[in-house]
């Protein structure tokens, strides 16, 4: 079948494929930034409050895409409220609270640095 096509038909098919691929690339590149959620001061302040306040956070760090907090008193942490902003999960191990956000964890760490230091 392909051998029976004239050069104009082959050119049309190749051109169609190129247009579809280019369209998909443009679509993927324009959608890439739209899923990001802005990390603002209010979110960071809520996070700190839900963790029991600045004085309850002894350290924090990025760990495999999560933000890990070491808190002094786990009883001061409002886990239910924390889960409302860490919708992908809150994990507790001892006095460590690991949060998995839909936000870029690097941005969260930078905002925490600005707020807590």
C-alpha cells in the first residue's frame, strides 16, 4: 500500500505527522507550569502554626521530595489541620513529621528559611 502512494500523498502524511507531534509538544510545554501552586506567606504561616509554632520546630529539611520537620512536642502539632495543606500525606515517626505537598519542596524550604531564620 505504501509503495503504491505517489510522492504528494507521502508528503501529506509526513507533514500531518509533523504537525501532530509539534502540536503535542506545544501542548505539553504550555501545560507544564499550570499545575504548580504558589507557595505564599499565608501557607507557610499556617504550616508553622499547625506544627505548634516556631518554638516547637527544632529543625526541618527536604527529604526525597518531602519536607521533614523535627518537633519538640508532638502533642502541639495539629495533624488534622496540617493534613488540609499536606493533602498528599503526613507521616509521623517519633518526633518527626514528614509532609508531602503538592508544592515544590524546594520552594517550601526557601520560604521556611525566610520565615524562621
